[in-house]
C-alpha cells in the first residue's frame, strides 16, 4: 500500500471502521512509514480533543425556533419563485 492510499484510510482506521483486510494492509504500511504514523497520531490527537470537549446545553425552544425559521425561508423562496413565474 502506498502512502496516498493509506492516508485515505487513516480516519476510518483510527475509528476502527475498516474491514479486516484493509485494516491489516494499513497496519502493515504504518509499521514501515513514519510519515503516515505521524498523520495517524495527529488524527488521534484531534479525535481525543473532540471527545473530551463538553457540548454546550441546547437552549429551551431551540428546535421549534429553527424549524419556524426554516419554514419562513422556504415560504419566502416559494413566494419569490411564484412572483417570477407570474411575470
């Protein structure tokens, strides 16, 4: 496996999402490639930071407000299209 092929698989490798045969091929490549090991370490570091980050609480009524805004925009776009078609 070449670096470009291995690097395409590193995120899935880090998450344990690769099929066994591809995981083994990436693992073999990593055993002999320091550059790809460094990239994998960077991916693992970012994943660790994201996993440790606390999610802020979602404010009460957030979902209904977002849906209402989406409906407003949809209706405004539909009205604009309708006005263009009437000309």
